[in-house]
């Protein structure tokens, strides 16, 4: 729970017109970090492009 609060403060709610997506995914106690931009084409389809850096971390107590 502490780690969740730290990440919330580091990455606050973005502006409505932001095109950046930051993902933290937890799998088997490893937290994966990914950063993408999104772009809509003329048909309304959304394309994600990974920016980097990407990393995985494991919290310890």
C-alpha cells in the first residue's frame, strides 16, 4: 500500500489532453513499468508507441 501511494504522488492524474500513458503492472511481486504515447488516426483507431525506458522492479520490506 505504501508503494501505491508513492507512485500516485510521483505520477499524478494527467491533463485531459495528454497523449502519454504510463503503466505499472504487478505480476508475481514484480512491478513492470512501461511508457507509451497514443495517437488516433483518421478512422478513430488508437495506436500505441512505446517510448522507454522500460524496467521491472521488486519492492522489499
